[in-house]
C-alpha cells in the first residue's frame, strides 16, 4: 500500500531527525535522489525541522533578533514545504498521465500530495504525543490525557491513510482526476507583498 510505505518513510525520517535533535543538522536522505521515497523522506525532514523551529521561537526568553531570524527561516521553510508537495504531485501526475478519466470523473477537494502532507505532520504529532504519554516527570493525569490524544491521532492516521488509498484507487480507475494549482505564496514575493514592494519604492 502506498500509505503504508509513506508512513514507514516518515517514521524513519522522524527517528533520524531525533537522533540529533538539531535544526541545523544536515539531512541524510537514504533513498535514491529523484525517487518518490526520496521525496517523501525529504518532505518529512523539512516538516521535522520546522516543527522544532516553531518550538524554539515560542521560548518566552528568546532574544528578539534571534526570533526574527527564526521567523524568516520558518517563512522560507513554508515555501520549501509547498514546493515539496508540488514535486510529489508532479511525480504522481506523471505516473498517471496515461489514465483517461471517465466521462463522469470527479475532482477531489485536495490532491494526493496535500493529503500526504497531513500524513507527514501526523507522524510528527504521534511521535511527540507518545513521548508526552510516557513522561516520568509529570503526574498520571498528564500521561492519561496525552494517551487519549495519542489514540485519537492514531485513529486519524488510520482514517487519513484509508482516504488517501481510496483517492489513489479512484484516480487509477479514472473515477477521479488530478488537477494541481501552483501555490502562490504572496508574502515571499517582493512584487506581491505590499510591505516589500512599498519599501522598494522608497
């Protein structure tokens, strides 16, 4: 199953990241460059780094200059995450390019890669919630509460995986078709963000 393989890759990426737990540690992608597995691993690694950048920036004692630097790094990371989703969709579009949609084929609310994006984030949520559910420096009520949340996340992972598999089956059978839109991140574009193009006019 596609999602079974994706989840294994996400779990490996999460485990690899936490061997170092360092947002500046270079990615060591074990898969062949250009392969779908390579893209999936890279996508989750970007998510893992950004997850921890989001933690760091919420430190109430953080230096404001450092916070601004990290905020800009997060903005750049968001663009990379979007690019990775589009790369995965491009891979799938090419894979299914010869499938002719049925006359009554429908479009889905999101592409497979955007659903995979959520599956990648879920892998991180599950990893961190499991840690919280097993902490020894908190009381039992904290662990019980986190265990309930973990069970919900695991159920969500199962349901999302099923939905992705069904979407892929529908695409392969021609019952649904893929249509992608380039995400237009306006805040990073100096020609579209009024603050940026306003400054350029001064």
